[in-house]
């Protein structure tokens, strides 16, 4: 179940980066579910603001779309967005759900190694 995977991912990332973990969210086509949100961010984001942020990560083409698997670079395993204050990484879970994590800039230093280890947790 996606919620259990999101919770495992939150625990794994928190154990790796501590308070560098900002949020873990299950993103669905029409809604989302926050599985972890760092305490200081609970004060910073209103529910409307948080929804706007999540909406920016909704995908036109799902990760597991058959059209994407035949691309010359292979299947898309994760999307990484780097911002001034955070790195946001999105992982496929199903055709309708993705897992979105946000970590601080410091936590994203060894990003590629970090992304691959997270993918292993998602796929476990």
C-alpha cells in the first residue's frame, strides 16, 4: 500500500538526513496526502499554499506510461527538482500515485547516490 511505502520512505530519509527531511507526500491525480511534514513547515504553509506547491508536481505523463518506457534513455525512475531552499524528488509508485519528498539543500549534496538508495526503499 502506498501509505506504508511513504511511511517507510519517510523513516528511511529521516534516518539519513534528520531534520533535513522537509516533507513526504503521496500525490494522486486529484488529491494528495501528507505523510510527513517537518514541524517548522507546518507553521509556514497554509493548506492552500501547500496544495499549490503539490499541484506544481502533478505530471502530464505518468511515470509508468508505456510511451515513456521506449525512450532512448530508458524508463524514468525519478524526477529531481532543485530549488533555492530544497531538493524535491518524485518517485513513481503506481500509474495513479507518486511519492514526493523534499529535503534541505544540505541533505541533497550527494543527490544521485541518495536518489538511488531511496528508489530501493520504494521498490522494496
